[in-house]
């Protein structure tokens, strides 16, 4: 019986150690965006519109010239021509470029948003909006101490001084004028009526011989007394100058003098007593009777 040879006896390596000299299987490349897949045909992105050509074509279809679009949009002709050639360097920045694109698109009757989106994709996208700054910061609002306004204070003081001086001068002139008028008229204002609660004044006593002798001989002197009731009285001198015009109350007395004549108008002659040049007039007037009297230096004689 013969024995077969083992692989070791034949000098060939074992099967586990034999290297596979076949080239490795090449892996299939990943499908591209335009290749077909097992799920179906690949989707292709729509082409981006060419901004300048789109605007130029729409303007031509609308029958508008560059000058007409410029007049309607107030965008200068060189800028419109540059945008239609996709040259945005003359617009002055992204913000102005977007505004020009929207204005021109509306002028030629097309939607501006796809063109603006295409511009943003070609130029880095729309910038992110910045957070609005606060309207104010409370910590910065500090009440600053106000300095005193010395100029206004000085002006106010000067005005006050001038006003006080003017008021003083004006008051002094009024007092002097009133005194002069009283002196020229030779009479004083009638006294106020006494109150009901005031004590009754005692009637003047009858004129004595000394009072008669004291009357000046070169002037006319008339004294009027109201012992009871009251009477209206008007007195004038020989020139017609008013000496008194008012009402005499019970117990009041008025004396008038002039170098020539005193004219009287008595509203209630029966209520008065008359002394002319120191002598009593004996005429008995009736109550309520109005009398016009004139006396001179040689009286008493009723005029």
C-alpha cells in the first residue's frame, strides 16, 4: 500500500497562505448630480437668470429705450447700460445695486425678486440683519446741574429798579397835580357821609359878637350849616369858578370866601342856616325850596 505525499512533501505552500494575485475589484463611483440613480433620473437645478440680459430683453419687449427707462426711474443712463451688461461696479454698493435692480425690473414689467436673489447668490448672499440699537440707554441719562443764569437775574433786577423809579416819579407827579388843582379851585372834596352808628355831631353855636367882628371887611364870607336833614349845595366865586358842588349832611358846615361875590344854589333852603359876613340871614325859607342867592361884601342882603 503506497502512501500519498502531503503538500509539505511536494514543497508547495498551503492553501491559506497562497496570496490572491487577482486585482481588487474596483469600486463604482458615486453618482453625480446629473447621473441616473436607482430611484429615478437626477433632478437638475433651474438655471439662474442672467440679470443684465433679462432686464435688457424685458425692456426691448416693452418697447422702451434706455432714455425712457432713465426718465421713469431717475436712474442715470450709464448705470442702466452697465447693469444690462452685468457690471454693477457703478451702482455704489450692494444696497444700491438691489434697489436699482428692483426699480428697473418694475419699470420694464417683470418680477424683481428672482433677479435680486440671483445677485445675492453671485455676491455672497444677503447680509444678516443687525439687531436694532436701543433708542436710549437709561444709564446715560443723567441730570446735569444747571448753572445759575446770572444774565437773566441782572436783567430782572434792572427792570425792577427802573419800574420802581418810574412808579415813584409818576406817583409824585400825580400827588403834586392833585394838590395844585385843589389849590386853584379853593375847595375840598365833600366829606363822606357819616355812618348810622356814628355819634351825632353837635350843632354849631350861634355866632357871637367876636365872630361877627372877625369877618374881614374887604372880602365876602358865607357860612352854611345844616342843623337838620340834608341839602344839596353849589357855590361859585365872582369868576364862575366852582367852589363846591355836593350834598351837606346833618351837622355839616361849609364856609366860602371871595374878594367880590359868592353865588349859591341851595337845593333845600329850609334845611340850612346862613351867615353872611358874620351876620345871620333872617329869611325863613320853606323846606324843599330851591334858592339861588348871591352875596357881596356889603351884605347881608338876599340876592
